[in-house]
């Protein structure tokens, strides 16, 4: 296994609480535990220089043993499945937010329609009041 291969691919820092190490890098600093997510070493932990991003001394040491081929295959499959599911979730979230926009638009339309209706009803009531007022006047007039 070459070291560079896991340097190139995604690696994340491992929860080092469970691993106590006195391993020191070439700077003399305590090495940090990471997890490799490369295809050839999925999930395999390794130590690395703590300042490798800025001033890498090149210290690298595997913490876990070589992963058996079958386990490697299964882990890789699970990692791929996770990525696929994450992209599906992302797509569904986009769809959901698009649906929310549509709902907001429709609610605004309904509100507009209701306002139009109620102003129309007010107008009708005003007309009815006007008509009944004049009817009363006519009745009054003819009653005389
Ligand atoms: Zn170092």
C-alpha cells in the first residue's frame, strides 16, 4: 500500500479518544489519527503529521491492519450506497422546496381570490342597501 494514495483521496480525522498514541511525527509532535476513505483502504485508520496541511514532515503510519478483500468490498459498497442515498436526499430536498414555493404561490392566489370575493360581496351589500333604502322611500311615498 502506498501512502500517497490515501493522501490524495478523502480522509477525515478519526475520533482519537479511543486511541491513545505516543507516536510522534518527524516534527516531534503527537501524530493525529485519521480515517482513509480511499477505494483501496476504506475505513482504515492511520497516523499523520498534525500540521500536514501547512508543513508536512511526511510522517505516515497505518494504525489498523490491512483490510481483508471481502471487507474492503463490503465497505466500498456501503460507502457508494451512502453517497447515492445522500444525493437522493439532496434531490428530494430540492423537490420539497420547489413544492413549498408552489404552495406559497397557490396560497397567495387563494388569498387574492378571497379578497376579491369579499370586496365583491361588500359591493353587493351596498347595492342591496341602496335598493332597500329607495324601496322604503317609495313605500313611504305611496303610503302617504
Ligand atoms: Zn510533522
